[in-house]
């Protein structure tokens, strides 16, 4: 039987499919409710939670880009009151729909083996690993929800190689990563830990799926959210199945006709890339609404930004997060927001929220090559800044005139 030739897909159509699956084609001005937020996060798969608060924390920016009337209390409600989301690990700390908790039981088992084998973690906890684990677990069981600072008096001084953490903090992380503890809430963004059975009493009892069912869910759900993806991109989405397992799944699913093979052309001039999609990909592209034309500001941790190689191939947008780059070596700034219009990135913005002054300060705005900020674009950008100011509680904001991206390096960034 002859193998079907891959379907050639232009980068513009791959981009449209990706944006549809990532919630960027729906009207962002629609009403924001707990139900609409839960639906959005299920569509995204998860929302990365990050502590950097230069303008606003990444998870709030990601959700605000897609739901302009979103406010952080909605996410807190789903996490801390309704328990429809839980915090754990994907490629990083994330808010995840609680209905998928059974699949995380596979990750918990892997985390237990990996962390216990970690030399730095063992050195941090000390020789009596099991005793320290029992002490931490027992104290939370007895005293209820606790933060890492509640264990400070129990720990010896000094710092160690595992991020300089004291033994109890390292054990809290271990018990969270392995599913024995869950995040009950946060106080000033610090995690409050409790027994998982008390935080998520319903889903913790659900049966763990078998390995084959788990891998099928991992691959299929990743492909649904990416629209089209290579084997490596599927594996990288959840980081819950290794590349050999994903390759085997793709091979078998292709034989069964459950996925189709694509050859996706690139927007940056690089060679086309082999990828896979679910069979309804063409319908999703054909029926996709036009992207909203007004300007939107994306978080550096937005899921569309996350895979820099994919971003360059499909959008011809070369982005690097420079928060961890020494200030003198940054090209743009500490916390730069990509500027999206329709399905194109037209610029980038370096800013900082001065909370003491109540002012959102935009240090510099760049126009991407071939783009310019017309009066209409500037008006749309100003509307985006107004929406951002409303989200973060800024009383005022200032912005400079945009410059071309080749206007030279930045010598002062938002961190300085």
C-alpha cells in the first residue's frame, strides 16, 4: 500500500491554525467569567506561572491577552476556591485543569525517581532523607497548610548547592513534585502547601490511566493545542512522554489514519518542516475567523512565544527573553513584550510598572523590519496600554515614539 504524500501547508495557514488552537482568534473583548476562563485554560492546556513581576506576572498577562476583561481574582477563584485548577509541573510550574490530575500521577512517579537520584538534592536534605520527609509531611498533616518559611526555625543555617535551600524547603518541593502535597493557595505569591487529599479530595481518588492511554492522551492533547507539530514539538508540549514514545505514537497513529503528515513551509526562508496534524486541520483552517486586527501585548511566557524556533519559522519573529542576560549585553531589555497585530508581530516593547508611583513606564518601543507605527497603529497600541494599565492598576502610563529595530542597542533597560 502506497504511503500518502505529506500535505504541503503554507506558514500563514499553520500560523492561523496555531493561533486558533491557542485562543487568539476569538473576540478578546468577550465577557470574562470563571466559566469562560476555565474554558480558555482547557483550550490552552495550561498556563505557566512565573514570579517575575516587572509589569505583571506572566500568567495574568497570558490570560489578559485572550480575555481583555480578565482580572487575577478569577484565576485565584478557580485555583483556591473552586479547585477546578491545580498547580504542578509541565515544562515549568503551571495552572492545570484538575480533571487531568490522574495523568499527573505518571509524572509524580517519574519525579520521585528523578529527584531522589539527584545528588544535589540529597546533599541538601542530608543523610536522613526519609526522616526529614516524614517530619515535613507529619507537621503539615498535624498543623494544616504551611509555607516554607514556617519551617525556618527547624532547619540548620547555611546554604547548600540545591538553590541554597534548607532541607525542609527541598523536601516541600519534592513532596509537591511527587503529588503528596498540593498548593492550597498563595500569600504574597509564596506557596501554601497542604496534603493533596485535603486540597483535591475528589480528583486525587481517580485511577491513574495505564501507560498506553496516558501516552495517547499526552500526544493527542498536545497536537490539538499546537494545531500542527513535529514529533519533538509534541514531546515538548507537556514534557510528559519522551521522544521515542512520541515517535512510536505518531507512527502508529499515522498508520491508523488518526493523524496526517504535513510539510510546513517557513516564513523565515528556512527549509520546510515535517509535522503532523489531526485529520480535521483543513476544516479548522478553512473556518477560522480572521485574527483581531487591534494591537495586543503578549507575555514573554505566552504559549505562542514559548517555542522560539517555531516562532521564527512560522511568524518570522526572532525573540529572546533577556531577563537573565547581563544588562550590558541585552539588545532590547529585561522584560520585553512582543506586540501582535492580526497574525503578525509588528514590534516589541520594554517597560516597567513603578508601583510606588502608580505609573506604567514604557522605556522603548521598536518596530519590526518592514513595519511602521502609523497613527492608526499608535492609537491601537495606546488602547492596548490602557487595557494593560487597567489590569495592573496603573494610574498613568507614558510611552516614547517607536523606533526602528535597527536603531541600535539599548543602554538602559527596565531592570536598571
